[in-house]
């Protein structure tokens, strides 16, 4: 978190990790470790430090709510995710999440934008050398 009091992350062993600032002798306490079965590549938190978005090698992103001593899964997405994420980000207000995929079998990477509820609100796919793009959008920004 930008305030330095929470860390949401993961590892290549397939675990999401959550630490909170501790007032004792050890400055950090790991309060949650969740096995997810895929390498964790990317994380980002909203500015109010209420949610963390986590991107994985082998499946779609997951949005977790940050509690005082635990993570709560709000949603997990796999629709449209082609080969795992290459980057992931959340808007400062936590309303939108973007994921850039690596394009495993679909002929090129893709950007997917989700709303806070996990619905896809925009997609765009690159198609290699042909430069074709398909877009889909709904709702307002």
C-alpha cells in the first residue's frame, strides 16, 4: 500500500501473500497465505487501500478485499484471458482494472478492462503483423 501499512503480493510457488504492519518487534506480520496454483506476476492496490488486484501466469486476475487480518476474494475472471497477464493495474479510485495478456493461442496480446464487479467493459486484441483490432466497449467511464 502507498501508506506502507499493507503488502499484497505473491510468489512463483503459487501463493498469494498478505502482510500488515505490526507494532511489535517484527515490523510485518503475514496474516494470509492462499494457494492459487499459478505463479503470481503482478499486483496493484487502489489508493484507499481497500482492494488488491492480482495477475497470474496461468489464469485470469483476482480482486481481493483487504481486511485487517485476511483477504476476501471478490471475483476471479477467466473470460477473454489469453495466456495469463503481462501487466495489471487498478485505477486510483478502484473502479476499473486493466489487464494486458500475453496472447498464448489467440494470435497476439489483448487488453481487457474490468469494472469493480469483474465485468468486462472493454477489450482490444492485437493480431500480430496484420494489425487488425477488435474492440468491444459498453457503459461509460
